[in-house]
């Protein structure tokens, strides 16, 4: 009688088919996807005036960091500093009013008659023919 060849502590090769089997024990694997991700939280829903564009579109917000499991935020790990962000122009201010990130300024000039964008080398508007001062 031939004895089975042993590959490991639980793996044994069958005498008839030569296939490996592990008896009654099943081995499983479990995968977790976890990490820390930022999440922007609205602190106050009251609109404030933006000092850059002058519209009442600025809101008080905060960026908190959360421990997430399978991309679902579960537990707040770090509480961020509050800031004011304008929804219209994108400017960011601290609560005291100092600018952290201002809206980009327009560097292109525009035609006074039709409003099309002009390059600095133009002497006339290419759309309406208006002379540029």
C-alpha cells in the first residue's frame, strides 16, 4: 500500500486522482480597504459677503479627516480649522478676514463695445472692429 505524499501540515495528495485536498478545513481570506480621507463639512449655512466679488455667496466650512472603511467615513480623526469659501468666485478666507487663496484675476483685456477677449498686441477688435485705446 502506497502512503500519500504530504505537501504541508493540512495539504495531502489523494492516491486516486493526484489532486490536493485539505480535508475538512477550509481556508478563507478577508480583505479590508481602510484609510483616512478628507471631508469638507459646512459649519454654518448663513451666507456671508465675499470681499473679492462682493456677493453673498461665502459660507463657513471646515475640512475634517475621517477614518474610512470601504470608502465610507466612519470616525473623525482630525478636526480642521474653519475657513470661509466663496461659492461664486472660489476665494478662501480665514475667519478673521485675511485672504488664504484669492480668485484669479483676469489678465486679458476686453472690448468695450462687444466684450470679446483681446490680446495685448491688437489695435482693433477682431470681432466688431472697434479701435482699442
